[in-house]
């Protein structure tokens, strides 16, 4: 199966010096080439995590007359002509010009969603300190850009918890395939499909929050606003390059249309904001729109490694025991280690869970599962080093020693945001309660919120 | 009289992988923006060390802070001088004549446009004919390694090199080390030497 976004990550032959630092961060050994020579990406292997884009320092010199002009390179990369930042050898083809065009098309009704990790990073592109938390400015900027509805992936992160939590309880109590794997990271999903297809039944059937949002925008969202679903144009802003691939998966059209029309990265949103001449730092804060922009602290911690697990446990605990969780801060699943395991008491049940950050770290875990030597119930896997805050679509840090700082601050402020939210458990989100009362029924739940996976070998 | 020799940074070509991290860091720490991410960079990357990559050798080249600096001796407007054991350019005085560039045996001197607040600075009178008609010509300035004179942690290139290929050479220390090595070696062969 070939999707057109395969090969969206490329290495510019004119700029690549063959230092091969990218091969050190590529989790699937997809970068091929001789030392000192330009590298190429094996698109079958590549999981589009974008970590090569983050590490690459082989920039295009404005004074080098032997390379193609900057304008030509920007066009090949599909960047807005107003972008001034330097270009690097490893890059992804963008979609900001597409979004710019859509925003001036009055026949469309535009809806946008923003992933949890975007709000702790986008301000960096406007010179604010690393990890600055700016959900209100981001919502304001999206409104100024002209989106008709500014919704939030955090809402569907909460919805994912409801669906995935119930799926886990069902698998545990009714003897389903265990351990269950999270399915929100599209690079991880692609990796399972291509390298461990025999383990596909372990993946949760839940779509990622991006795709749940997409499916709801053109159904429930269109109903709420009384607009024709065919006129809804659905945009996502993601810390991730692979989300571009995920939204173009052929099956992701359960609303009857392409559920997410286009995904842009955190960096691309910053470029659009600058292109429109918006003073991001000076914007007064605004709210996300209701109903699909209302979220809890549990939704926002999806951006950090361990966050999906923590959010799921907060809800699973209360759904299973019917009692309030003693401490909502489940620090035992937080951290930066590549693999963290914990036993969590949920009533009479002891849930054995594992959290994996960095795709390479999952291989021993998968081998143990195949050998029957791992008795976990639930495993969260994120491809990027410390989860989505360190995603390939996030702002690229200029000085390597400051990258760790960026990751720490983005993670820290993700939890600060959680602590300051009115609701911190997905099942307490009033709009989640409402959507289950007003719109979601057994039939469309399965159709809109769940999916199937494709072995790729 | 100060007889201390000027230090300089040099890369070990056996270690250098040609990643240009040094060039990027050099440009970033000398820029007037304090942004930490690529999106905050609005001016061209203008490093003060230059990666050489040929079939034979890969390494950056930068200023040696020569004791008898040819650039300074050739400068017609006295814009280059030695300050605290560093050869530094006074960009206010520079007229962009390129004499220093021609005089430097390493090619360590560059000439780059002057930027202020993200905008290129243009000259008062000199115009340049372009496709868009006559435009004010940009101010061009001599540009080279200043050993990160304003950086609290020393030269950025050394700090960021993933292969630890760059080193700050303190000439007298190297000389002293060589003397000791020579003496030690000599001890081994002293018998043959004096019978």
C-alpha cells in the first residue's frame, strides 16, 4: 500500500555532507548512504518521526553560489515564500501554503485542532523562553488567522481515554488480547504494521485523537454549526511529521469525507502566523471554541511520555472502583527513562503497565511479549525521545546543548497546565458527557472512533 | 611587554565529520536575536569558521589570531587590532575593501552584509543597479573568528562539536608539552647519543 505522504521526509543532496548524525537518531535504520556522501531515506522503512530533521545541522548557506537558489528549494519544500529561517539538508514537505489558500476561500467552513504538545512549544518560534505555555495566545492566533472554529485535539484526547479505557477494561475482564498497546502515535503504529505485523491485535482499536477529531468535525461539528459537512475543511496542528501520513491513510474517511484534510506542524503554524503579520507575543488570550475545544488536564498530558497512561489510569480507576482516585498525580508513570514499568492497584485488580519513550526502546519489550515473557496489561509507546513534546514537527532548537532544556521545560509546563485545569479526568469533561448523551451511540462509536490496521509485509 | 602568544581554535581533521554544527552555533551566538529555535532566525547564517570538505579532508578553517597578523598589517583604515590576545575587527571603521581577505593565508576572513534588528543595513550614497532598478547598496563588513569574546562559556564551536574535534590551542602549553615529550624520548636514546 502506497500513500502519497510516504517519502515526505527527504534529504537534500546538495546540502547533506554525509556526517550521518541522523542515522544515530533514526529508530528504524531508514537512512542509507556512505560516510561523507549525501544520504537517502528508505521510505518503506521510514516511520516519519522527523528526528533526523531535528538533529540535522547541514544548513544552506545564503552565500553558496553552487547550490540551487533558496526560492527553488522553498518551492520544492512547499514552504510559504515569506519564511526567512535557514534551510537544512533533512526536511519534510510542508502544507502551510495549502492552509493559507484555504483560509481565504469563503466557500469553506474551516475547523482546526491543536495537539497538546503544540501549546508548550509554539511560542519558542516567537522568541519566548523554551517550553513557554501559551494555549490562549495560540487559540487567539488561530482565530486571527481566520479559522471558523478553533477546536482542540485535547478534547479528543479525553475521548480517546473514554474509548481506550473501556477497551482496556473489556480486554482485561473478558479475556481479550493483552497487553494492549496505545495507538495514538502514528509512527509507532506504522512500525508495528511493518516490523511486527503479528502483534497488530495488541494495538488498541482506537483512532488517534487527531483522527477522532477529524471524524467528529465533519459529523457532530458540522451539525453543531448547521453547516454542510462537504464544506467543512479540517486542519490539524501537530508536533509530529507522521501525522501528515496518518491523515492521508486511505481508511481515514469515516465521516464520509477525508476526516483531516491537512496536517501542519508546530513550526508551520508559526510560519503562517508570521506570514499573516500577527504579533503572537502581544495577543490577548482567547478560549478554544465549544464543544470540541473543551478539555481536561488528562487530555493535555498526552503531550508528554507517560501522559496517555496516566490519563487512562485516572479514568480506569474511577470507572472500575466507582471511587475517587486517592492521588490524581500518578508520578510512577512519569519520567524520561526509555522504559518505565509500574504495578497499579485498581480496586481488587493489579494493573501491570509499561511506558516506552523512544521507538528503539520498545524492541526488547516486543520480543519479550512474543516469547511469552511479559505479562503487562497495558503499554504506552511514543516514538519520539520524551513523547510528543520532542516531536519531529516541534520547533528545532539551534544549539544542541539547549535541546534537553527545551524538552524538560515543555514537559514541565505540560504538567503545570494539567494542574491548573478545572477538570483533570477525562470522564469529568462536561462536553465529553454531552457528546455521549447527544451524538455518540454504539453504531457510530465503532465507525467514527475505531479503526483497523494493515500489515505492511 | 606582553609576550603571551595568542590562542586559536583548530579542528582535528581526523575527527571532523563535516556536520556544520560549529558553523551554525558560531552564527547563532554572534546574532543579535536571543531566540532559541530555527524559526526565530530571520537573517542569513553567517559563521566565522568555514567547513572545508574535499575528497582528502573535512574540517572547518578559522582565524589563527596570527602574531604578525597580515590582515591587520594590510588594513588601510586600521580597523583590525590585537586586544587581550585576540585579533579583532572594529566593524565601525571597516570600509569593506577586502584587503584583509586577500592578505589572510588561511582564507579565514570573510565579507558579509551588515544586519541590524533583522534588516540589512544600507549605505548612505552608494547605489547598486539591480533588476528592480537602483537600490541602496548594503554595507559589507570584514567578518572572522573573535574567539567568542562575548561568550561566558568560551568558543561555541568547541562546545557544540559532537565529535569533540575542535580545540582551543594555547601555543606555549603545546610547546611545553612537546619539550617534555622530547626530553622523555631523549632519555630512552641517551646511551646511543653520548656513548
